[in-house]
């Protein structure tokens, strides 16, 4: 029904036609939807140094041994609690940023590449979720997608991978019709990916050399080629599976009306 070669050739053409916009869209999405480091290494080193200095100061004081030990324990407990609280706050803010901004931007990225297949698309398409009038549905549905995959991953790695490909098309369906009911979106993704999960997995694996290239170029290769190339190819896959689903009567052009221009 489809080949990796055909999808990639079409994706390359889309990226070449809208190269700068493709790079900027993927860059914006990557910033807000990427992984966030905890940034605790420097803080932990600073904390250790402060404790050491304070301990040395106390050791030369006139306090009795029990008081010194109590002061050390209290100081360590308070500073530990402060850093633990700061870490928790940063983690929560990171999760909220991912859910409320990163996931909707990913839907906007899919919308951009689907629109670029047909005619002109610009960088502003990345904000599609925020101006679609269905922001709440997009946020909740993409959040549920991530939660379902995470819960299946807790069982074993393989079920998590299978579920990730079962729900592979959720952001694309939202990019085409954000008014769709959540249950219907997950149902459509499952039906459209039936018999396609392994092929989609192999398609993603085929980008491994490009990802390695991106890593050895300090991520510049990913920013300026690999990410747009992958995003464009996955959008091409969705378009093929969408057409097949309509032909098989799984869905129709009322549910999936195409991208409005």
C-alpha cells in the first residue's frame, strides 16, 4: 500500500519547498515539547560546599558536641527540604508546560506538515491548537494519549511500544479535526494503525542514521534536517492511512474533512 521510499521522497519535496518554515516549526515544537533536565548538578555541588563550610565553622566553635550535631542535622534537613521542594516545583512546571503548551504545539506541527502537502503553509500553523477553538479537547486528548502509553509501559517495554504505535495517529487526527470526540479519536487511530504498527516502527527505525548524524553534529543536524524530514514523512504516512481508511469505510470526509486552506 505504501513504501518508505515513496513517503520519504514526498516528505523531502515538502521540506525543500518550505524549508525555513519547516525548521522553525520543528524548532519551536522541540523547545516546548522536548525533555527538560532537572538542572540539579550545580545546585547539589553548591549545597555540598555550603554544608562543608558550615560544618568546618561549627567544628571550630565553642558549641558543645550535642548542640553542634543538632545544628548540623537541622541545617542539612532544612537545606535538603528547600532543594527537594525546588526540584518538585521545577518538575511540576515542566509537566504543565509539556501538557498545556508542548502537546498542542505538536498538533500544530502536524497541521503544518499536512497543510504543506497541498499548498502554502507558514510558521503560524504551529499555533493551530490555540486558535482552533478546541484547545481544551486537544490538551485533554493528547494528555490521555501520553498517560495511556505510560501506563502500558509500566507493565513491560513491549506493550508500551505497541500502544505508542496504536495511538500513533492521535495528534494527526486532532490536527485535521479537533472537534472529534476523544473516544472516537482513539478508536480511529487503532483502526487505521491495524496491520501498520510494525511497518511504522520500521519506518521510524530507518531514521536512526540521521539521528546519529544529528547527535554527532551537536544537534545541528537534527534541527536543520532530521526533525523536519521525520515530521514530514510521518505526515505523509498519515495521509496514506487516512485515504485507505476512507476507502475501507472506517471513516468518511465528514469526520476527516481534510485540512482547511
